[in-house]
C-alpha cells in the first residue's frame, strides 16, 4: 500500500446553482466522494427555497442572490 495521503478536496463555486446546469454540477460534486468542497453558491433568486436547500446540503460558506427581494426567503 502507498503511504501517500489523500489529496485535499478542491474548492468549488457554483454560479447559477438553481438552474439546470448548476443542479447537475452539484449532483456531480455530491457523487464525487470528497473530491470537491462547495464553498459558495450564487443564483438569480427566482428559486430561493432551492438555493437555501443547496446551501444547507453542501455546507457552502457563502451564498449570493441577484434579486434583493429573495433575501428574506433565503434567510428563513
């Protein structure tokens, strides 16, 4: 067996995380067995509930939303 340690996970920022490509990217990260760590998510704000769920599931440290009206729903 090799004495090399596992490589550190790569930090990932997902822009447009609630869209089709963003959700697929998060699926890839979820199935990559510790190879990636989501550090930030960003979205337009039309699906604040999904963005909040993604943040909770990934442990993203930073969440950005373009629509200021979505901020209260996101904070809930």
